[in-house]
C-alpha cells in the first residue's frame, strides 16, 4: 500500500473484497493484485477483460503485467511496466466494464510511457486493481478520495 494507507483482500461469498483505509499523505493508494501467473496466461484468443465490481463511486486503475518483451527490462524497473485502464464505478450497485486489450496504456508507476510499445495478451503475468491519486494518464484521479474503502471484485473474465 502507499505510505500510511492500509488494506487487505479476502475471499467472500460474493467475490474478492478489498477493504481498508486510504491515506493521501505519503502515497495515497491501496491495491489488490493476483499472484504472478506461472506459466503466464495466454489470452490471445480474446479481445479484452470484463470486470464486475462494486466500488462506491470511486475510480480505479486496472493494471496488467506481461512477461517482458522489452529486453527483459520490465522486472528491473521498480514497480515494473504495467498496462492500465481507468475503471470508474457507480456509487451503488455493480459496475460491469469491458476493457479491450488495445485500449490499455503502458505506464511505469503513475507515469505514462511514450514509447511505441504493443500489449501482448499471450503472456499475462499479473492482474491488479488500484485506487490511487493518479489516473492512467498520470494526472489527478477525479474519482479518488481518501478514507475508508471497500471494493468488491465480483468477477474478471475474458471476452
């Protein structure tokens, strides 16, 4: 978690629940991420991922890590190269959003990468959802707020 923020994930009957406290000073993010997939997921037969979430009206970043095609440098970069998309949620109820692979943007931490990189859906190594002060463009996240947080991840599926 970022700075003084604290959160944890646990499995419930409805899905994976991230709950905790977001503190803006000294970091300002919480996240829930998968273990590293070994072998990597090959989703090359699909166009993207569909998320079903209850997120209290907050905006999240969905981040995907891939086995590196950039000369193996991804794992040498602190935080690594991630492919991200902003996921706004409804205040009440479940939000379902489809994220096409071709709309994911490359970033390192909260900084967009301006290199001509291409996402490779055949070697996905990790999935992550973050609530952060920064959006996928590196600018302030308008759907960010500190305080108590609950994010219910009902499902993530390929489409």
